[in-house]
C-alpha cells in the first residue's frame, strides 16, 4: 500500500472514534498487540534518546525496503510506535525520508499528549529517519 | 482551606477544571504576588543600589525591605546573612563553590541517598576537584537510617548537606539531629529547603544549621529567585561564585576587593521584581496558609490511594514513608508505566509529575524507574483528591482493558 493511503487509513480509523477515551483505548490496544522486540535489542545501543519512557528501535533492509522494530516499557508509547511502524514499514529509503508525520496532528494525538511525550515523538521520528539516510 | 483561596489565583479562573497536584515542581502564583511585581515595572522600574533618582531609591527600598522580611520568615537575626539567588540550585552551587578552599583530600562530604541533583552534582564536582570523599546516609523504609548517619559522619566530615524534605518520597529528614551531629564534629551543615518552605514553619535557629537554601517559586512566589541564608562567619570565609558589578569594595585593572555582605554574593543586577514578588509571597504564606490543613489533606489522600491498592489487586505501592508528614506523595502501580498513567490523568485535567524527579540515583537505589508524584498546595482540597482517585481508577481500567 502506498504511504499516503496508509496515512489516510489511519486518519479515518481515528475519525470514527468519538472521544479521547476511545482514541486512547485504541492506541492502548495497538500497543498491546505490537510485536515485542527481541531482548537482544533492548540495550542502550538501541535506546532512542529524548523519550521519557524507554524506547528501543532497530531497522533492517530487505530488497531495498526498510523495516523497523521497536518497543517501549510504556503501553501508550507502544501504541504510538505501532502507528508509526504501520506507516513506515516496507517503504523505500526515499519514501521514508519524505514522510510527513504531520498526520499525527490530524488524529488529535499531539493536543492530547503531554509535551514530554510530544518531544519523545520527535525523537522517534528523528530516529526513524536516521537509519540509512 | 480558606473559603476564598482559589479566588486569589487567576489561573483557576482561566483553567476552571484544573486539578493542580504538582506543587512540588512549582506552586501557582497568587494575584497579589503578580500585582506586586507589576507595580515595580509600572511605578518604579529602576536598578537598585545605584542611580541618584527617586525611582532607584524606591526600588532599592523595596528590594532591601524583602531581605528583612526573609530574615524574619526563617528566623534569622542579621539581614546581611540573607543572599538573594536565582533559586535553590544557585544557592547550593554558591556554597559548594565557596567552600572549595576549606576542603582537602582527607575530608569527606556527607549527603543522603535521597538528594535532588541540585544537592548532589555540585558536591560531586567539589569531590572530584579536591579528592574529598562523598558519603551517603542510607535509607531504611524511606526514612533516614540514623545508624548509617552515625557511621558516615566522623571527624573528617567537613560538610553535611541534606534535603529537609525529599522531593520524591516526601521523607521528612531529621535535620535537627543531623545538624547536631555535624556540629559535634565541626562540620558545616546545609539544608536544602526547596520542599519545606511554604509547607511548614521554618526556623533555622531551631534546626541548628549553618546554611539554608530555598526557592521562591515553591512557596507561591515567582520563578528565578531564591534565598541562600548562611551564618556570617561562614559567608565571610567563602569565595564568591560570581564576580562583577555591585559586589566590589574597590576595583582596579589588576585586582578587586569584595564588598561586605550581602553584596559580595550578589554580582550583577539581580531579579529585582522577583525579589519583590518573593516578599509578597512571604506575606501570602504568613497570612493565608494553615499548615495543619495541608497535613490532614495529605493524610486523606494517602488513605484514599491505599484503597486503590486493595480494590481488585491493582497493587498501588507508596514510594515514601508510611507516616508521611510532607506535601509530597509518590507511588507506583504494579505493571502500569507511570507515563501511561500521567498521560491519561492529564487528559482528565489532573496535573501530576512523573519520572525520576531529578533524583535519578535515588531511583536506582530504590530499584524503580520512576514514580507518579502528587504534591499539595494551599488551594487543594478533598474534591481534588476525589477527582484524582476517580481519574486514577478510570486510567487503570483503560490500561488494564477492564
């Protein structure tokens, strides 16, 4: 699926959720279902700096596509990771470089999340873009 | 709580549903403090201690008047022992820097395990630079272990620098006893009063310390201003941390002689409006705060929190002494990350603090990653606690998918 389409899909998923509770319950459920990162990658080397809950992230290339795996000790953070990975996984390096993560504003995340988490979000986005680029 | 207390804070009018439980980070500012600071800018904005005009005289009188007020507030006889700083951190840095010439390799500096970074890092540097040993008084069930204090404070101890109340656990440190122990070995005793001012009566003579530091913004005053009090004989032997305008007696191209106290430690134009605001905040604390009320509210909050731990096995654990006599209450809930809780609480209009609270070593020592901290102020009431508990319940349900 094209990245734009993936983003549109996420936006419409959130559009049908009426309030902050439903949105967070959805994010929490995404977090709960996020595939855990293998313990060998849960080390300082893979730690994303600038997040107030711990976030680990790795990336690998397969057939010129980029794939990410990430995890956190906080559930809501894991949910946000799931959203990010749903967009970026399987994209080309060029596509990843050009992704506009502004869609997170449109689903009302930023206004709902505390500043520290917003900063953490920026760190995760920076990390995603830092691989292979 | 006095009936009209919230009306004295415009911020509640502007944020009608706010439940503010982050007073340990900063207290809110009553209108009278803001008004007093505005007065300076609107009516007599001028630099102090200089200028031959009436605005400057008025500014100087206001600023120096606060020094007298502060002295009374913490029970100090001599106003020249009151140094205005930018806050507790600044005060502790002035002390650690100023004491450098008194510390040598064979000495030791004693802190407790629960210090804020502000009362740890300056001493770490001093220890690195002088070779003096840093020693820590251990905790026992979140209380100061007095046996440990007895074993670490010895005849080579030069400084004992300790928090009055922990900003993480709410532990009330037995400062009188520890200062007495410091005195017996000839060590200088320093109290970090950041979490105690505005929440209990401060009497430095009763505490028996040699120095006491605090911040205005944790006692309903403005940010960026604080106080360092130290005994005159101590201040006189300390090297000033900052040099510049206003702190000299004489200066030539090669040298200077420092001014008398307190100016020696107040180089540069100070935070004049901030100091004036602090003066008004002292008036607010003295006239509006019933410390007993706040203690009872904390007792109520702790009792209500503990009910959460027994309903449905949610396992709330207090990170602090059972008998908490401070305004700071920390807790963790088993299997729930504190950031998840804080995010959902924030969503429900409850302002709390989460994380390591600028005491990372303490987190490691206690074996936890962070806590949720609620901390009380003069405007909080049972209704705030009830809203917190309801919101916690709801957040726990959302996270546990129950």
